C-alpha cells in the first residue's frame, strides 16, 4: 500500500511538473525580444538604445523562466533516478534495434552543430 502511495505521489508530481513546463515554454515563446508601436519615430541613437534595453529585459525574463525549467527538470529527474539503471535494460536493446536511429543521428548532430556554432 505504501508503494502505491509513493507511486501516485510521484505521478502527480510528474504531471504537475509537465503542466508547469508547458506553461513556461508558452510564456518563453510569447516573450518578444523587441516590440515597437508602428507609429513611433526614433533617431538611430535612441533606437539602438531602446532595442538594447528591450533585448536586455527580454533576456532577463527568459533566463528567469529558464531557471524555473531547470528546477522542474531536476525534480522529475530525481523521481526517475532510482530506476534509470533498470530502464536501461529495456531501453538499450530497443534503441539499438530501431531502424530510425541511423536517419535521426545525422539530423540531431546537424541541429546541435547549428545551435552551438552558428
């Protein structure tokens, strides 16, 4: 009975974390780096300063949300951590048998390269 309660608590936590992660990701996507009213006219110097300020504020806001994401990911990881070794026994054979892996790996590597070096 205790194991059932522990499992239910973990599933509830996992579900809540996922819901919160979705909300945070939506907020990140809805956060503009710059935003202008089409009726404003700027001198170049003022425009540059305004853009810098907007970008700085947006980056600060996004980084704060990113920190929240990390907290939720850690909570979920800690819940799964005791079972990672057990799941590896079932996952690795299926992973190595997959016919999609040879096609996916170049795409993943290309995307990572683009992300980190572009």
